[in-house]
C-alpha cells in the first residue's frame, strides 16, 4: 500500500508553494496540499488585523505546536473601498514588504507554504506574491476547491447545465454593469458581496433573477448560512459571502 507521504510528495528546499486550502472545511484539502502543510519549513498566511486568518484556521488540525509560521497581516481589508488611492497605496506597499519577507526565507533555503483560501489563482492574494517571486524562485501552485464550488455544493444547486454559460462577477462592479452582465449569462456567481450586498440585490432583481438567487455565507464552515437572496434582509453581507444564480439548462 502506498503511504500518505508518498502520495502527497515532499517539499523542496528554497521553493515557494501556493497551497490552496479550499473553501473552509479541512477535509476538502487535496493530498498534496495537506502533505505540504505538514512538511514545508515555514507555513505563511495572510490575516486581517486582530484575527487568526481564515486559511490558517482551516489547516489548524494539520498544524503541530512547534511549526515555524509567518503571519502576513493586511494593513487594511474592507474598511476602505478598493478603488480609493489610500487603499491601493497601503496594499501595494504591504505586498512589496510581504514578498521581501518571503524572499529572505527562500534565499536561506527554506521551503515556504503560503496558504490560500479556495484556489491560489482565483481572486487570491497569493497571486501578488507569485508575480513578484516567480521570476527568481521555484514556485509550485497547488490547486484547491474554490469557494464558489464549495458554496453551490452546500446549497445543493447544480450551477450549470448543458450549454449554460457561467459568469463570475465581483460585487464591486458598478450597479449598471452588474445588471448588464447578469442579463447576458445563464448562470452567475457574484463574489465580494460584503458591503455591496444591497447593490447586488438590486442588480439581481433588476435583471429579473431574484427568484433564482441564493445567498451563501461562510459556505462549508461551521457557521455557514444559506437562504434565498430575496429573504436576506441584512444591510450588508459577511466578508465570506457570495450570491449564486444557478442556470436552468434544457430539460431532458
């Protein structure tokens, strides 16, 4: 019988690993991801000020008490609009400093596993490290279950049928653009809902899709919440929230 270690593979010195840890339930990690969490020299993760960090929380059952960790704390998250110059300046400086911190570990021959919620290449902060570090260091990206696939599975809704088209839209888009994109697709996932929930709800209703829309908050996590968007009267959504609009497809 092949051992877990043989299936998962070992970490290589001086290599950066972007480890997709899935939508929230540690059981959704791949063998490769779980193996690297346990074998890299340094586990790095992004976190909001004053919080553990969702990716770090997900892998907690795999972490021993003596692990070397590197916490990368955002100076700002959703307190300031992403389009604001102050946000862009602070985040750009943060990513430069975070990349320099990881580069120092890699130059010292350490293997570094940078945790990424969902998939590292899908709306992930890992991409900003990849862009800065991949030209100079070996990088391996370990794909993960995306937040949206975890959410539509927990909501028990097939998202696309047959020839349905799927649009993945950020809730930060202008309201008119959201309406337009929603009218031109068969199915949709609206990410980055958070403070944009009211605008998203109005756009979905204007596109004539409110009856199909589902609000999912913290999908696959212990405190998940799933309900029709029409029944969600919250003034704003949670940070980990999205809206699903499943396709209807052709009935066979």
